[in-house]
C-alpha cells in the first residue's frame, strides 16, 4: 500500500468512528469498485432508488447499474419537460433509497452540503427511507469552517463550471457571494447527527472521485 492509501485508511478509521458516534452507519472502501459493490449489496432488488446530482455516482457506474438491474428507478434526467423533471424530483423524496455524494465531511463526522434547487439536501434531511452518501477522502477536512469553505470556494465553483452557469464563480473560479438567478448556492446544510439512527449510510472511498 502506498503512503497516500495508507494515510487515507488510517484517517478513515478515525472518521468512521466519529460518524458512528453521530449515529450514522459508516464504512471505508479503498477503491471505487469496492464502494460500488457495497452500495449494490446495501440496496435490495425491487427497491425504489433515486439520486442527486453527483459526479461520483456516475464515475462509479452506479446510475447505469441501477437502470440495468431490478430496481424501480426514479431518474430526474428522464424528465422531458421542466414540469416532468420537477415531478421526478418530488417522487425521489419518497424513494426507498436516495444516493448522493457530499461537498465536504469533517474529520469528526459532520457533513456540509450546498445546493441550488435543494432537492438533494431536502432528501438528505427527510423523505427517503435510507440515504447512502459516497465521499472520497479528498473531501475530508479538519474543521467545520474548512468544510464550509470547501463547499463554497471549491465544490460550488467547479460544479458551476460543469453546469455552465452564468455566475461569477463559473467565470473567475472563486465564490463571489452572488445573488445570481443561476446560483447553485441557495442553502447550506450542516448535518451533525443522523436521525433516526442508521438512516444515513456514509461510504468513505480512498480513491479520488468527484469534486
């Protein structure tokens, strides 16, 4: 095991302990492929499944795997009109399983997420029976302040560029605390405890994935 993998594994052990103390189910997978297999083991066939906008999920091939499997998939990307897409967002809130990544995670187990339309953070808070969060170790920060800064000053600008938004951060690469109609930073969610216990399952991944 190389020094980076060894460091990630050692840090992940500590983060998993903190997450469990906050009533999350928590796991560590060294590779994305291990994480994909774990997710598919956690979601029984026949379950209704949806997800938020996540590069990590697509990099792992999970969206394709659910479409190819025996699941009731609620995929907002299949909406042919804004109205259909909105209805799919709402249906996702009643899914058995909702999958997402996280913009940042502190070493002591607090999740930080920033959203524009807020369907993703709404599902994390309430609605789906279970939520599975995939988090690359590159997103783990020392403090809550660092996590918020990562969400606002790194994850949001990168995603703004990816989504081709008309925002200052998409042009300049850094947060301008804007009020643009295209802003993807409407609300910031800080998740410090899982309630009910075990509803949220956090899978840490040693491999660098997502933003």
